[in-house]
């Protein structure tokens, strides 16, 4: 019986290590990364279909009207969105697709695609999160304060996720996320083909 692919959404506080965990997952070769579409111009070194699907504003707005995005948002005058067709193609081929996205977009996707599994990554505590942001040395005190303020708002969305994983150790966290993805494959919504086969067999046996 064929194994169906999953859409796995990974969110988390800024500084929780989402990027590192996703990079580790992709390094296993087991997953596909969801590629977003955007109306912004490519930056130096970026390639269409690798970092983003680069499209113009008219195409994006047409895609919104035709419901071609699992989620979309506008930032700094540019649209960003998750193309439905690309994700569905990968899942149909049996691949698990990783989508790294902030909570607002994640919950948008969950409403349109209830089968998606949501994982929220967090530091062990808000104090450690603050220390990690400060320790990076890449942002001003004002920028760090903004990120912590955003984290406070995101706390209110954590209960809407299927799993919450504490990133205290990168390798342990990566292993935990992989195990969760395997468990997701055993959910009833992933077993429709098996359910149908039981139904058909029961009818044949006149049970």
C-alpha cells in the first residue's frame, strides 16, 4: 500500500532555532522544502524555483482570486505565499513537505488543509530565548525587543499546534521532530486507503 506524503508546518519563536532544525531535516534527504512565491525582485545569487518562485504582482493577485495559495501575506509592499499546486504535487508523489512559516500563516494553512501537522519549536524558557537573541550579536536592542514582543503574541497561538518541541539541544530536537513526523503518518487522516480497503473487503465478505 502506497505511503502518502505529509505537509509538516514548523513554526517557532525567533531565536528558537527553526532554521537550523529545518536545515538538519533537509540534510537527511528525506523531505522536500516548500518553496514560497513572492513578488519581490530576486537578490543576488537567488534562483527562481530554488529560493522562491518569483512572479509579478498581477500574477500573484490572480493566484489569490483563484485560491492558488495555501496562505499568503503582504510584507513591506511585497506579496509572499505558499503555492498550493507545488505542495500538492510533492505530497501526491509520496514526499513529506516541510513548510517553515510564522504562526499566522501556519494557522491559515491548517484551515485550508486540515491534514497538515503543526510543530512549534521553542527555547527552554523566555529568559534563554532572550539570551540567545542577544548572544547572536546581529541585532540592536530595539530589534531584540521587537522580536520578544512578537514572541509574547505567539505564545497565545501555541495551543493551536499539534506538537510543541523544546530546542535545548539541536541534535536531540531534530531527532524528536523526525519521530513526530513518523507518528503523523499513523494518523487516521493518512490511512484513508487502508480504511477503504477494509470497507471493500467487508462488503465482499458480506460482513
